[in-house]
């Protein structure tokens, strides 16, 4: 199952006053990786997501979240058991 993950990294990065390049340097990824994460074309590893949360001083759950429809589907399947 592929997750549809919504990313608010770009907004948090701008609030922190960081460039894509600087965020990448701080978390140990390339600027291109940051671009792809912000565009939703790449889901980061747990370690990268956690490092971003620390650097951006934002809970990881606010940076990355499942689409509302997927959350509802998961809850419905859980409740059916």
C-alpha cells in the first residue's frame, strides 16, 4: 500500500527562515531532496523526517501527514475488525 503523504515542510522551512539548500545541509540531504520532499514527490526516511522536525522546531506529525481520505479508510478498516 502506497501512502499519500501531505508535506508542510515548505511552509515550516519558510517560517524558520531557511533556504532549501540550508535545510538540506542541516539534515544531511541534498537541496534536490528537499525540493522533492516539498513537492510531494519523495517521502523521506523516518530519520530524515525526524531531523527535519528538530531543525524546523515543528512536530513531525505537523510536517508529514496522511491524506484525510486515507486516515478515514484506515480507521474504518481498524474498526471493522
